[in-house]
């Protein structure tokens, strides 16, 4: 069974700018303006990336006055690590068909 939550998280992380945003937020919480300045991207572009990351559950938001500050949702990364570990575990019995092909010569 395909884990759609895992797929959504991995899709959200499949962009270079979003990875850079995660790296920045690993240092401290930031508002859109700080992220724009550090990435040299427009505010609409950064907001678009933040929405994708937030919708996937990767970011938390906190309003402070008129500003919204973004932070990493550590629970999502714990979940991601656990799911990737499960993906790589060798099953006791392989559910996939094996064909006797001559692919390797």
C-alpha cells in the first residue's frame, strides 16, 4: 500500500528552494521577509514555497503581531525518518514476482 502522506512530504521536499528554506529554518524561526532576503526570491515565490511546505505538514506557523513566523515541524521529520526506515526494511517474504530473465550477461 502506498503511503500518501509520505508521498506528499517527499513531493514538497523535491524543490531546491524548499530545501534551502528548510536549511534556513533549522537555525531559527523566520518570517517571509527574512527568507526572501536570504534566498533573493520575490515574496510571492517564497509564499508559494511556504504554502507547499505548510500544506505537507513540514512547517509550523506562529503569528506575532502582523508577522507570521515559520518553523520546522520536527514531528514530520521524525515521521519521515521512520517511514523511510520502514521502506528499506527487508520483508520476511517478498510479495513481488521474480522472473528468471537473462538481464545480466
